[in-house]
């Protein structure tokens, strides 16, 4: 009998072996500290925000909001009837703001990389904090693209459709011992829908399975991408590759009279999501021209940001030569449409 995972139950040995391989490779790749656990489930990061609201926030959350995705999580905890009013630190799109250990909250939440704006946050900005304060980080668009230290981070969660080159519909979370203990405490005194119960997700992940049926094809894609990252030299090599591509775009935008990086401070510019403002031309017309003439698609700004810009993913599986070709096409389009 074939032991190939496709077509088998997600609780059968072939699929559980695949999940186990993914958890092991992620643990090694992301240098997961001892005592932390890798949890996975269905639904993507949107579901994780709801699960964190039900399963991890005990009384109040504090959020750093410097883009649309951080705002969506903040809106959930702010509207939850069983939680106190959230503390929300806002920054204008394109700039950065952090959370603080001075916040009277038991969860301190922010995005490592804000996909909507291309702002990248330092992971270690919280500083000394109360042992009862958990640091929770959305890493959907950057996990697997940069080296990092997870000490001091209690929940680092992401979906696999960006840096890991797979499809959406799954989520992963790296949980500290303190986060695992908090999950156990919260679920004892609160009704939680099973799909949003991180305790159930943890119990199943320890068996190398998910609570309900995942896309096995997606698991195979994730495992293959993790093997590829390892073969390319690991996170150090991958980060250099991503930064070379994004920096090429930022350098071009700095030098071109009709373009500029949207994120003004180079300190906070993302290595994997480059946002470039355009001037004197309609960015939508530029995108339409590039789509028709060169088949270039999916470089639109975030839909509700309202910027005249392009937004370009420089994820690990993107080739530097493709970014260089895109820059040449952008240069041509800006000149042609201005004329």
C-alpha cells in the first residue's frame, strides 16, 4: 500500500509524518527556543486573530496599529464583550509605532511586517515587561524570510502563502511556555468555539495533526519550500536575497524623479514588501500598461490604502532578475505615460 500522503486521512501516518516534518523543519529554521511549541490549524491569520481574542487575551490587549492588518486584530479585541477596552497605539500609514510594557494589558500585540504598508517593526522594542504580559506578533508576510530571535516573543504566528511560497488556508503559531500556560488558564473559565480554541489546536499539533482536515497538497508545498530554503543556505542566505531585491527597488525609487519609497524612514522599510509612491502619472494606468505589455500583475497597493503607488513582494521564491526586469519596465512606463 502506498504511503503517499495525498488522498489519505489527515490522521493517517503519511499525513502526520508530513506535519511532523514541517514542525521539525520550522523549529530548526526559525531557531525556536527550548520549551516553545509549534501549533498549526486551518483558517489563516484572520482566524488566528479570533482565536487569540478568545484563547489568549485574559482581560485586555494593547495593540500597535501601523497598517490595516494590525487594525483588524485590534478591532476584534476592542469589540469582544468579555474583554476590557483595548489600548491602541496608532501610526499614520507608512510610519511605525510600538507597544509598551507600560501598557496596562496582559497581551501586547503588533505586526512584525505590515503587509499593507511595507513597514517592518523591530521585534525587541517592548523592553522589560511584567511576567504576566505576553508579546504576540503577526509574522504572516515575513516568517521564513529573515533571521530572528524568538526569546521574549510569546506567540509568533503566520500563514504560509508569503515567504513560504505555499497557499493560504493554514496558520502556524510558535508559542512560549507562558503562552501555553495562559491558554490553559483562559479556557478553564471561558466558553470558546472549538475552531478558535488554541488548546484544542495545541492538543492536535502535539499529535502532528490538525483539529479538522487540512489541505494536504498545501502541506506538501510547505514542506518542499522548507527543504528549498535549507538547500539555499538557510535564513541568513534567504534574508540577504530578499534584502537585495527590496533594496534595489528602494534605491531605484530614491533616484527616480517620479517615484519615492512610501516608508520614509529606511529603518522601518520592509525587506519583503516594497511600497513605492508614484508622481505625475496614474499608478493604475502604469499597472494596466505593464499587465498588457509584459504580463506583470499583482503589484497594486493595498485596496483601502488609497495611495498612488505600487506594492511589490520580494519574497524568497522571487528571482532578483525578475525584480531587475520589473524596475526596467517601471522606468519605461513612467516615461511613456508622462509623455
